[in-house]
C-alpha cells in the first residue's frame, strides 16, 4: 500500500426537505504539497493493482440521519481499489456524545463509488464529523496527469432520494515531473584549411575525447513539486540522426562506423555502462545508458588525436536531430519522450568581403571563383544595404579544381532582397563564403554597365 498522507474532505450535507444549506466538499486549499502531490511517473511504474492510500477522509454531516441512510463517496481521476482494501466502517461524532456509526455496503460499492449505511444514530446527527480511515485508489487507474477528486451524496434509506450533493473536491494532484532538454548542442566549425579533418576551434576542450571533438549534453530533469511514491530506477536511449551521415566515423576506404578511437573519429558518451551503436548505413547512432538519474549526459563526436588524410575521413557539414526516451520503472515502465535540439556542424571556408557592389537591373555583376583544391560545397553570400539590413542566400556549389561564375546569381539575389531599405537600395556591401581553403581559392569581382556601349571594370575584392 502506498500512502499519500492525509486528505481532509469536509462535506456539509444538507437536506432537500428544509434540512439546511447546500452541501460543500473542500480540502481547505487548492495547493498540494508533500505526498498529496504525486509524480505521474512513479504511479505509472507501480503494478496496476498496487493501492495508493488517500489517507483519512473527513465528512461533516448536515443531517438529520436515520437508520440505514446512506453516504455515497465517488471518485474521479482514478478508481477505488477492491472493497477489501477500504475501511469497513467508521464513526461520526460531535459534542454532547452524539454519534453515528456507518458500515460499508460491500455488495453495492463499485470501483467508482463506495456506499456506507448508517447504524444506531444517536442524538443530533447534524454537525457530526466522520473520519474514514482508509480510502484507496489503484495505481493502474491513474493514466495521466490531473486531479483526483471526491464527491459525496447522501440518500434516504426508504426512497434513496438524495439529501444533498456536494460539489467535487480535489484531494490529490498528479503531474509529470520528468523532462528532457539539451543544454549544449553540436556547434563545431569544420576547418576546410585542414582538409575538413579537424574543427577550426575545439569548443569543448574539457569534454570526453581529449582531442578535436564536439559535445551535445542532454539533461534529464526532475521537478521537486510532486513526490515519487515508488523507489524507481531509470534508463535512457538517445538516438542521433545525421542530416547526411556519420561516415566520418569510418576508416578511409571503409563504410563501417568505428568507435575505437584509433582512426577516423570517435564517439563517446557519459553514463555507467553506456554503449553506442550505429545502423548499417552509418546514418543513425543509438546511445544506450542503462542506469540514469536526474542530471547531465553527454555525447561527443570528433577526433581523439592527430589525424591525416591517410588515417581519417573528412568531417561532414550537416545538421543533427535527437530523439530521447527515458524509462522510469519499478514493476511497470513509464516512458518520457523528447526531441531536444541537437545543433549542426558548419565550415569556415574562404571569406571575401566586397565593400561596394551596385544593385541595379541595368548593371551586370561579375564574380568569379577559382577553386584549386579537391574541396567542394555550397557558396553563400551575405549582403547589407545602407540601413544595415541583412540579406543572405546561396550562389550554388563549387566543384573540385573548378572555376565558377556567380555574378548573375548574385545580381538576381540582390534584386530579390527585401526588408528595411532594400526597395530603394542602389548598392550593397557583400560577403562571399566559399567552402574551400583560402590558400587555393581566388575570388575576383567587378561590374559592367549593360547598355551595350560603355563598359566599366572595377576590381572590388580579391584574396
């Protein structure tokens, strides 16, 4: 039996035949604390038949009561346990030694309603206080966060006509206490100057691998507002999916993801007994942590030492997604799911700043990129007008050991820029980023009047 402390329900039971004012049921406060506030995950981890005691329920009679008159106590948000677990009888009393005994009518009680019949009422029954020592609900009947409430109805023995009906009163609060968030996401900047084998800076130097790596930190949070009424343990599964692939974890010339740290790259995680596995396509990593409690759990990707093109595969510019499941269990399992942010890897590349570029439908732009490396990828631009309003976009992909002309694409993109100041803008400051090493990349820019007669060439920027 799981006890969740005392709950006091005061039911002033009044009569329809001039017996008094309408009945009310109250716990005295709408704020729950201590064991009256139950953690949903702990309830869901118990066996479905486990009983949770609501504690002593108090009812104040509105009277008058006669022999065999009934009190019906109904529950919402849960179900009562078997009648054998409930109080078989209780006594109501007041000043002047007035008292009334009530006995559970087992044959008529159900999982939603307990029926008690009065025996040997003495003196003035109105105002007598009843204490029902044990009222229990089953763990299996609580499937979601919410309130558990009780109502009380009094009925005359002869006709079963209701004396009065008390409004529902919440007697326990049930809420989820676990949540999952990411406190650190993958944000590595891949260094194209080093053949994309390392990061431009090791942002997580104090992390797991001791080398070039990037870390994502998952936080399993547990709120203290509601009580765990079961001694539960937990496990966690983190599923990481790459926007492209985890092929950088494979040795050069192979397609098998490698976690031994002797070659291309390494993946690591915190948590006792944790393991990392990959699917055949090397596109999904599954991190299993067999035992968890509230706290941080890290996953690291990257290098654990010096690497070369002969020993390592290139890191991949891509975004990551994460799906996390935490299992809280005792007899049953309660699962908390989340999809926290996982971040992305970007590249540094070659940055060229063009301080002045005209923006006019009658002026052609000439921007040529010469790539003398084996690196490939997307060329992007950022542009600012006189008001400082930013406009960004893609200029296409540059090939290995290739020349690329992006002037027409840049002109079209600049004319399409919108936002403050762009409608009247006649010039822009432009920054072009190529995902290629600066030592083997040349960018030249110019513009020409397109009237078919005059022609002007201005070199704005080159590396």
